[in-house]
């Protein structure tokens, strides 16, 4: 099963929880996830731990988050960097996110 098929099969599961832990996501696959979030806005938990979405993937998420019911957002170990954090910071006040995990993104100087 290809990575994109694996992601699509996970997205067909629970509407309330999307857990893609450890699945490396290309930018196009992040866009698939964001489209899913927009089409199924009742997703409350989105776990993208160790998906390596980078700052561009974080930006793509910002385009969808304010249109969803995501409360728990786990972006651990995604290499989003300072740029990705800034993108998230601009949209988070306009979302329902209450719990945000950014562990392991190396946002500071060391």
C-alpha cells in the first residue's frame, strides 16, 4: 500500500479522530488531510506526530483549521520551525484548538 493510499484509508475511519502518527506526509498529502478536515469539520483530534510536514505543511493546515472543530492538535516532531510556528500563531486565536503539542520542533536557538 502506498503512503497516499495509507493516508486515505486512515481518513476513511473515525470522523472525530484523525491519527497519522509516523506517516511521512508530502505537501500534497497535507493538502489531502486539510481537504478532509474541511469536508468533515467535526474532527476534534488531529495527530500528525512525526509526519515531517515542515513549515509549508504547517501553512497548509492554517488554511483549514479555522473551518474545523479541531480541539486537540498534535504537531510533534514535524520540523515546522519558526516560520511554521508564525503561520500557526496567526490563525490559532481564530480556531477551537485548546491543546497544542509542538514538542520536538526545534523552535528556538538550541
